[in-house]
């Protein structure tokens, strides 16, 4: 196993059901008697129907594809539904969130902005079904990007839906932090398998970092009942925290000793190397943000010249997959 594989849980998980949680909360707050109720939007367009509700025993996923007539949505129906959602429905007074994230050559670049656009559409589930959402998204993408660009967007959309429908084998229990490692590892692996590394990084890196910071704090403060955590015998609930990247100001020598006691000398050395690699990456990314801001603010350059200068600088600083990851995180 590589050093990165050995510390897979570090890199890891944000709430895989974030979009679904937002969707369910959105539906729970709806007033069934209002004009923007789920049936009110969908049935306003002739020939557009919602899937019949399944029995409780079937426990269908909210994002399962409908069947029959509910799965067939014409471009005309999609256009009418879009108009109604943004004028009478839950998206009234709203503008499309995020962006497509297309590159200069018409290629779709991994970006968090695209996930924000996807998530905005997912909040409308219940007013419309997932087939209708897909049709509206495709229509919007085709209008903005053309057929080829829309095909790229829809390919990522289908993978994103597959991820949202995934049934997790492990769960995060706030009362039992000893199971967090397995939950984090599963979510990281599934995201990479379904979305690919670049898209998983773009969609989840910021959320994962925030969650990782929160979990590190929680785990550092927690201990097993009746057990004292010390350098020679760490409490089990502190082990995930020891595998995380150190927070600013942490004594690196003490951390290495704790890791050695918890995981062994070889694993502790790999974790230290991973820490150094992450710190180097963070410095490069910070330098890139500073330089891109400087180029953006250069008055003597036209917008095209600024973009050319930014592309040249990024190509000189980052190589291969690192370049793709940097562009995604920088929104470039």
C-alpha cells in the first residue's frame, strides 16, 4: 500500500448526503396548500406528471428515476417547467447558482461551481421529478454550451446522481467516534470510484477540509470512559485525530511520538511525509491565488491577455494531474 493509501481516511469525506439532506429539508418546509406545492408546479404543464408514491415498505430513494410517462420529458415541457420554477416555484427570484466551469478549448473543467448548480436543481425535487430535472438541466446546458458541452455536463450529472443514490454501508455516529475511520474511508473511496479523483476533489475538497477540522477538534477532546489518553497508550477515539494533518502550532515532534506509539514507526514516518507534501501543496496553492489576483488586477492587460497570462503561469507551476487539480480548486 502506498503512503497515500495508508492514510486514506485523512483525505476524505464530506457529508455524502448533503444534497439529499437539503432536498428533504426543502420538502419538509413546504406548505402543501401553497401555489408552489410539488403538484402545483408539475401538473400545471399538461402531460407532465409526478411518479406515483411507493409504499413505505419499498423505501424508494428520492432520486430514483421514474418510469412510464413520468420519465418522458420533451424539450417543450422542460422549457415550460423551467419557466414556472423560476417564476412561481421554489426558484422564483433566484438566478442559476454556480457555473458550468468550461475551459478555453470548450472542455468541462472540474469545479465546485458545477456542483453548486447541480445542487440547486436538486432542491426542486418534489415539485418535479428527477427525470424532469435532468431534462431542464440538459436544456439549460445546451442553450449555454451547445450540444457537445451539454453532453459533458450530463455525463458528470449522471455520475453525481449515482453518488447521491449510493447506500452507505457505514454510518457516522456522533456518540461513537471509533467508527468514523471506516465511514470516512468508505465515502472517500466511493466518491473517487464514481466521480473520478479530479471531480471528487473539486466537488468535495473544501467541505472535507471543514469537516476534517471539526472532527479533529471533537476527537482531540474526546476519550473513552474511564481511560486516560497519554503518549504511550492513546485512547481509541483519539486515533483518527492522530492520522489527520496537524493544526497550526502543533508540536511536530510530540505528534510524531504519539503516532509512533499508536501506529508504529513506519506508519508514523509515512504520515509525516504526507504532512510535508500537504504543506507544500498548500503553499503552492496560496502562491497561485496571490499571483492570479495580481494578474487579474493588472490594468494594462485586456481580459484575453489576462487569461493568457494566467494560463501560462499555471502551466509553468503545475504539471499533469496536479495542474488539473489546481485549476479546479482555483476555479480556473
